């Protein structure tokens, strides 16, 4: 009889002959934490969490989510992560779930909190990178819900270059108000209507209570849904995976399939940089334009490209926008919600129509292990729906988003023209040095028809953080000024913004760009047909003003926002904060 020692012993394990695995652990990052006698301490941590020897010997897969209780955009991600983990297990891997931050734009909008939004993109990418590096995970399934979390997660995938699959958490269902579909943008515009006396306090309260009926990201072709479409078009997400609303439990089956898919990618050693190429980035830009997507794509696509060492700037994005037909009648410029888009067939319908008309590169690799063309070979254009149009019947011959350049924006600017009738505008500048000043002027009826509102010192460095301006643009619509005024800024706009609103003006005011030299009354001319943004000042006058200009000090002289301001680059290149893939001497996947 064995002598009691006071310490429970693990039962002896029968070491059966191992079946040949399709994964070579000795070539994966997790060998550094799980293989060999010297890693016994590391394995003891894994045993402490209930893992078996078999699970430890399998590839270790990070399942990263942006779950939090800040907003409906992210609240379903914890549930969906369990489906992803089930898929990883079914594919022969061992999933390890972890979370990262999200700053939700709808709640951060219109106040100082918005300065944290774009910065969060970098923190998301960095935190996923550090978790993966620190624990030597072999592959990644990334789930994201709110605006910056989508590009942030994709950036981390490309940076790490381990086999990865992106999963969107899904759109919110539309709310119902006075017999029509509404989104949170209607609530923002309701604030302006209330200020103008066109909506009562009780009506505004009723609207705010019904606009967001469940979990999911903002319900039009705003930034989250735009970047979800980008993930499919670029090949980082499974076809159709962006479509189903977050509240639909049917979404979980697609999420599980994403977990299975990442194990197939690992077996085949297909990596994000095999998928994210110049051609696939071009595909993504085409789909943004064709769906009237968010101008923020002009910021995020260059940032994703940067992680791969590919130079793909705002200039490249708007060049593609210029030649792409507008095919999807989606909010905010159009009539229909993201849920309507899903019910009509989702982004695969747009992709197939663009492929059939030679507007996409069909030979790009995707996370299915097949090409974009192969993935969409059996998609048929649905005839009995009103959301999508054929190329020959396009809403407009050029994309819903266009680029501008000129004396006021030598580095470029961007504007969403989807749904707009008037594409030219000339008027006197009304200059404000922050969004709050401009918003107050709108609410107090100090803006006149024909004005060009200028909001400056809101760029990546000058803000810092490059705030969105949805509160101000929505208030303009609420007051009935909509397309009767124009707005330009070195900041950016929500994907929900509509009207003649021009963002990403570069160089930004904080570095002495022309927008920082403007005075009230300067005549500004905008031509979205020709892609021009000019101010009626001579080069000599601009040079004279620049000599007198002095850099402006912002209030963030310590902490995360200070650090961001020290390193962030210009909007044209994606507002990135590190040298990118071009400077690498190794990739994490090959450690």
C-alpha cells in the first residue's frame, strides 16, 4: 500500500501512440512555453487552469474580444467568444480567451472623451500584440464591435502575422419611432431639432428610449459596419460573417466556423500578410465607396497597410473612390439600415456585382484558403430588393466618398457625398478652434445659411486624438441647415455624418497647415466633382500669415494623450504611431 504523503498525486497517464498531427508544434510560437523539460514551470500554470496534457500539446490560440459594458456595440462579444472557442477546439486547437479595451464613439461623442477614441485603436492593437507575444500564442481569432476596435484588431493581426480570422460582433437592429426605422444618428439630429423648437422634450425622450433596441453596433453604413465590410472584402473575415445582427443567435454558428477556419489556416500556414496585400487593400477601398461607407476608412486602411509595410495612403484610397460606382442605398446618405443590407444578401452581393464588372481583384487569397472570386462564385444578385443596385444602374457613377485637394488641403481631405444633390459650395469661413465652440454656435443659432464652418486644432496631434464631429453635424441637420452650410475640419467625422462635411484636412492646424491660418470671412470654395478644396488667398498671403503663426499648446501634457501626440503621424498616412512593417527585422510569427 502506498504511503500517504499529504499531497494528491495526479493519476498516471497512459501514453498511447500519438496520431500524427497536422500541426508541427516545434515550429509554432507556443513551443517557447509548452515544449521541453525547461518549460515545466510554464506548463504548471496551464495545468492549474484545468488544461490537459493533450490540450497543452495542441496549438494555443488567442481569442481576443473587445467586450465591455460601455455600450451595446460590445456587449454580445463575450457570448460570441464562447462560440469561437468551440470552433478552435473542433479544429484541434486550445483556445485562450482575453479582452482588450474599447472606447465607444456614441458615448464619447461631443465632449473631451472623444479625444480618446482614435487613440484607443492603437491601444487595442498594442494590447493584443503584447498578450500574444507575452504568452506565445500560435494563432488569433479577434472579435470586435465598435468603430476603432475593428481596425485595431485587424492591425494587430497583420502586425503579428500569425494565422488570424476577424469576426465582427454584428449590427444593432433598427429602432422604431413614429412608424419609421431609426438609429442613434436620429437621436443626435433630434438634439438639433429640439434646440430649433421642432421637437418637444417628450418626443426627444421617446426617441432616445427606442432608437437602440438591443445589442450591436450602430445600425447604418457607419464606421463599424463599413469596417466589417472591409474585413470581408479584404479577406480577413469569412464571407457573410459581417451580416447577421448581434442579437441573432444564428450569428454564433458563423463565429464557430471562424474558430475552425483559423485552425485550417494554421495547418496551411496562411498568414494575414498573405491576405492583406496592395490588391486586397484596393478591394477594400472599392467596397467602401460602393456602399457609401464611412470616411474613417480613409484613415484605417492606410493604418492596416502600414502594419504590413505597404504604403497605401489617403491618396490611394480616394483615387479608387473616384472610379467606383455607388451601389448600396444605405444610411446615413441613403434609406436603409445594415439589417436591411443583411436581409437583402449582405456585402457578398456587392462584392459579386463588383467582381462581375471587373472592379475587384478576384485572385486575392482569403481566410477560407480560397480566393475572393472562388468564395463568391455562387452568389446571385437578388432581384426583389431595394438596397443594392447593379453597376449599370448605379446610384451615382462615382463612389459615395471622394477626396479633395487644394490650397486649403495640400495633403488632402475626404468627404462623404452619398445621397447629396449639391456637390459644390462657396462661402465665408466661420472659424472655431475646437468643436465645443462650433457646437455652441450652432445650438444658439449663430450660424447662417451659406457659412463654411471651420473647426481646427482637432487633428491627430493638435486635438490630440482627432475627434469626430457628429454632435455638431447632426445639430446642423436638426436645425434645418444640413446642406445649406459646409463644414471643414482637421478632425474627422462619424460614419453617421451626412451633409457637406469635409474631414482629415492636412496638414493639420497644429503643424502650421493652411487651415490654421484662416480668419473669419476668408472665402472657401469646395468642388466635390473636381476634388478641389481652396481658399481665396494668394501664396504670398498664406506665407505672410504663416510667419506670424505660433504653435498652440493643448491641455494634455502628460498621460496617454500626451504620448500619442508625440508620436502620431498625419492623417494622410493613417495617423500611425510607429515605423510599421517596413522597419521590421522579424515578425512575431517566426520567433
